[in-house]
C-alpha cells in the first residue's frame, strides 16, 4: 500500500519477443498501483499498431496506452505514446509524432534515415511531462529487447530504462515453449549496464499446475542470477481490449446456429477492431471476422471496419469476391454498416488527388451510400458526443481519419455536439459513420437489432461497468501470483 509522500521509481516491462503479454501485464500493474493508492500513468515511447485512439486534446495515441490509462482511472494523453507507427503496407507506415502525423516512411527509411536522437528526445520530453504529474510511470517496451541488430536504433526499450533509471521486468511467454532459452539468451545478450537494470523475470501464460514449475523457477534464477517475480496463469475469463492484430487470428470464424451472427469483413489494412468489443461481450451474438464470401453471405448483419488504406482494401474486396457478397447481402435486406474506412468504402467514389494512399487518383466505391470521399493529408482526431439517428440519448465516440466525405443526397446519421453532421443514413439497415466507438453505445446496438428484427437485450450490458470489473479481475489475477513486496522494493531503492 502507498506510503505517505512516497515517490516510486518508474517501472518498465519488456519482453523476450512480441505478443508475450506486455500490454496486458502493464495494464494489470496500472490497476494494481491505482488500487494501492498511487496515481499511475502508462507510457510507451514507440508503438506500432493500427488500433489507435483520440485523446481529449484531439491527438492520437496507440489504443493499448488508452486502455492502460483507463486502468489507471485517468484520461489518456498523447504523451503516453509519443511515437506511433501505423502500417500502410507491409513495408511502410505513417509516423505519428506527439499525436500528429509527420508523413509516411518505409521501414528502411524510418530505421536508417530518421534522426533517432531527435525522436528519443521527443519521447523523453513526453515522459517527463507525465513524471511531473503521476506516480509511478508504468512503462511498456516493444517487441524483443535482444534484437542486437536494432540496438543502435532503440528508442523504446533498454535505452528508456537507462535514461530513466527504471527497474525492468522481463516478460516471457511460456505457452510458446523455449522459455529457458529465450529468457537466458535475452539477458545474456544485454550489455552489462542494461543487464543490471533487469530486476525480475515474469513468466506469463502458464497452463496447468504452477507448483510443477517450481524447479524450473529455481533453474531460471540460478542461470540468470535474477529472481522470478511471478508466474501468471493463462486466462480466458478476463476480457481486456487488445490492440495487436494477432488477436484477430483467434476471432476468425463462421456462423453459429441459435445465435445472431454478425460478420466483420476482414480487411487487409483493418484498423480499430476494438470497435466491436461490446458486441463480442453479448452472449446471444456470435461476432466473427471473415474474408470468405460464403461466410459473409450467411451473416445476419455485416460490419465493414476501419481501414488504413481504403483504396487498396477496395481492390482486395473486389478481387476476393467480397464486394459482391456485401452488395448481395444489402440487396437481400440484411443490415450493412460501415465505420470510418468502411464508411468510405461503402460510398460512390474515393478520390485521392494528393496520392495519400498511392498512385490511384479515383476508385469507385461499393455504391451503397450516396457519398463521395476525398482523401487529404490532414487528419481529424477528436473525441465527441453525439445523437444517433434523431434519438434523444447522448452517445460518445471518437474520430480518427484523413479526408472528408460529402453527402450527395439523403440525410446524415448523427448530429455532433457542436451541431455538425456525421455519416450517411440510407435506412436503418444501411448506414455509415466516421465515429469509432459508436457500437459501444447501447442505443445504437438496440436500433440495429430492431431494424433487422433480431432479439437481444443490449440494456443488460453496462459496458463501462463491465470494463471496470475486468480491470479489477486482471489486477487480482496478477497480484495473486506476483511478489508485489519485491516489486515495490526495487521501485523504492536509491
């Protein structure tokens, strides 16, 4: 528990590799510190993700840090993720610095041509702005810390630890196998100054009887000279929003008999799949992702998600036969709804005069909505309140998009709190919007289900209360199997 006037050192969670659970563990400690009376805040110097969020300042950051801020019980800030890379293809990404886009670069250009010292200085300015207000700063690394070929380019892992003097916890995923080699090799590859900052090893995603790993725990400690601070059991009953697209691999599926089948069209450059988390939590809904036209055709409701490259994804939809499946679903009277890039895709045309997404000037859309989109280099990033389809209930959401969409005829879907309009409503079964998070509002889900004559009760789910419960469950789960006394001790050392 918190001691009066106690200032903790920041703590950094790094990994033996990607997808070892750093973001979730970080969120767990954010909530643990909050429960213990501290005022924590998350930080990740550099993140790569297509799932992002708009802060109250109107700036952009990775969704994982927004989730971690929520676990801390504080509003998210762009300083929590000062450098965000949003892939636009397999080889290039949009660089977002301090919440604003600074252009697209290939991976080669980013790693070889950018001023790494400048980027690191910007990241540290953001860190210091947080450290002045919050205690402790709960930091997350990226990927593996043992990529020796990238050490001189590092601005998010052990360079941050050295700069801030942070005790560092190494996370390993035992479910993958090879945990001894990955932990031992990762630590032994580190330069001595960095190795000294590794104060603990955390074994994540353990299946089975943890007591059977006691010998393995001792072996790791003998091999490395570093204590294993905890062994966290694998769990499936705690639901925390994830930003890594790896999570989608577990959500691909097909229809289920006896449930309302909601298909998310799987785009190659899909972004913000967290838009569908509330629907996933509803027991009578089977939400699945698919790029199979036959599975798309079987769904009761179709959702077209956001995209970081709408023109490329339109080409892909046509090549795979998905465009025809979407069109036929709409003709058959099924609900078809688009969010952000999906909204643009459903329109009559996408224009790219500045070649924001590539060399194509104009691309015909699916023609389901009477709108025309013109892409631009300016990005709109904002949180907002709105009224949906003339309903009196106030809803909330956020926008992150480049370009403007003009309504050619018909009516808008939403009215924003500043009086401006958003989206296009053709019918209760056919609309599009720029508003991410729109499906987190019960009134919107209720309208969709009523329009499609589907029976579910969105009123039974208080999504905000549900998320709070999950953060507490996660914190309890991790606290029960981690030596928190030791963690606090290394955060108080002089």
